[in-house]
């Protein structure tokens, strides 16, 4: 048999065994990613983390204990890192948002402008304060709230703007602060996904009246479960939040607890164990940020060469925290004329996941489409909406387009050792892009 014949037979045999590296895995080819989870575990838990937790078990386990605790130390260090005067630790990021609103006195009859694209907690926080969330559309490039949409949503009942630094990209805070100052509004940063992000040299968390961070276990700075942090430069707002997290009581070092509630409060304290874990993570936080940035930018650089694929953008003079990577797809630019963007997204998700690239969707609908808001399911009899007829709802076409034509990479890139696996993910994208005809056929079959 000729050499050419031998090669052809060998190639056919490889394809029959599913070993042809050029053949799509969904059709039996070899996967592009040999081990999708290699180097991607998050959070990374070290012996130092374990030792910190064990040491916390030998000390005070609640945050109202007199003297220094892991909670007070975390508050001090995070305020210092953010460049703010105060930090108040809480049980989770959602209650942190509500406490920010409470500290500002926002309640029945008030409106809070929030982005249409965010996690549900952003929209629920005003409702928990009996205020009405008013949804504004987002920017198509950076995915953060659009200042023009904010301006259009302001009414005499507007009390605050709650920009979300979505996926780790800081919102357009200069424009937002100008609108807030012009109308006399408070600004609360929802920085749940933005630990380590910065804007014109200032850290996320130092750009509004108050800011709320999440320490939930999937975040860039995690705890061993749930947790939250509030930052501010206002002593009165910090004092109110500190009281509100513990039943509205005043807890003063050196004095016995009086058990007197001076205003409405919660039981929303962070435990010493959770704080100790986060403090240990914070020791290597900056190194993790640097490694993550290097790995993510190398990944995005490769993907940016693929036609019809838009990688995440970074607003000028900002540092992106890269909490979530959202990729948008353009069928026309990919040479797939007539293909619906959502159908292309679904076809790509199927093919990429078969290659070992764990792409997923983040937020399946705009926040205003959530049932809790469309049916005004609040505190009974339509409250808080019944307290004052809210502003007319705006449509959010950009948010709808983003949800329809994008997929996200979540958590797998947070590990500082994820570089090599991200490069395999990039190879998986490149492999699928060599078969855009298959992408088009799969997408058209679903339209």
C-alpha cells in the first residue's frame, strides 16, 4: 500500500475512534480541553486559610465582642484598601445593600434607579426598604448602567441611584455623580462583583455615598460561605449601618451591652470565622489580582481574533476585576447571515461545552421581567408600589440584546493558576470557529 494510502487509512481510523483533533467533539472528535477543571478550583483554600479559621475558633466568635476581633480587623483593612474612612461587615451582600438604603433613610414613596441587567439582589434591596426599584438600560459595551437612561428615569420621587459594577467593570461614575449632584440624589455602589476594580485611580467602593460588597464564596475576595462589606466616608452613615446590623443597638467598646434598639435593625453580623477566612485570602489578594489579569487578558487576546466574537471591554483609565467574562456573538460578522443571535448563542454553547469549555448564561431575563416585579409581589396589597405610583417603566432593548447574544465564563478563571486551562479554552473556541458552517446549520435548525 502507498504511503498516501496508509495516511488516509490512518486518518480514517482516527476519526472512527474519535481521535481526530480537528473533528468537533460533539460529533465524536477529541475534546480541545483535556481537563476542564485543571487549575480552576475556586476559592483556593490553603493551609494558611485553614489555620486562620482554626485560630478564630479559639477567640471571640461574634462581632459585638469588646476589643479587636477578626471582624474589626477585616473592616480596618478593607477600608484602608478601598481608601475609605469606614467599613462595616455584614452577613451577606444583599443585606449590605438594604442597610445602605436604610442608612440614607430611603423608604416608602421613594424610588431607586437600578440597572436592568444585574443579579436579582440589586432590584430586591429597594423593595426590602419599601422603596420602588426603577430599571434603567445598560451600556452595550461595558454592561453597566447607561447615564442617559438614568437621566430619563429621574422623577420627583427618585431618592438614589444604585449603579452596579457588573462583572467587575466599574460604572461610568463621573457621569452618574453629575446626574446625582444635579438632582440631589444619593449614590450607592453595588460593588458585589468588583473587589479590586478601580476607576481613575480610585478603588471601587470609594466612589459613592456608600458601597456594598459581597464576600459570597464565588466572589473574587471570598469568605467560607456568605458575607458582605459596606464602605463609606460618612461617619453618620457608617454608625447607622453598624447599629442596623445588630438590632439598632449601640455597641461601644468598654461598655456593657444595653440591649436597647434605637431604630429598626437586623441581625446581620459577620462571624469571626468568616472574617478570619477572608483576612487570610486578603493576604494574597493583590497577587491573585495580578495573575488573574494576566491570564484573562491573554485569553481575551486570542479570542479577539475570531470574527463575530466580542470580548469584554475595559473602560478607559479603569482596572477591571474580571469577576465574570461575558462574550457577545455577531452572526453577520461571523459570516452567518440570517442566523438569529440567540440561536447562534445556543449552538455555540452546545459545541463549546462538548469541547470542554464551560460556557453558561448569566441572567436569563432583564430584572424588570422577573415575576416579583411584573406582578408586584412585595409585602401584600401591592406594596411598596402602592405607596406611590412608580415612574412609567422604560424598555431595556440593550439589556435584551446582551442577554440574547452572549455567553459567560464564570468562576473557572478566578484561580490564579488558570492560565493554561484558559489557553485550552481559547483553543476550543478556535476549533469551533473553524467549523462556523456547523454553527450556522445548528442555529438555523433551531430558528
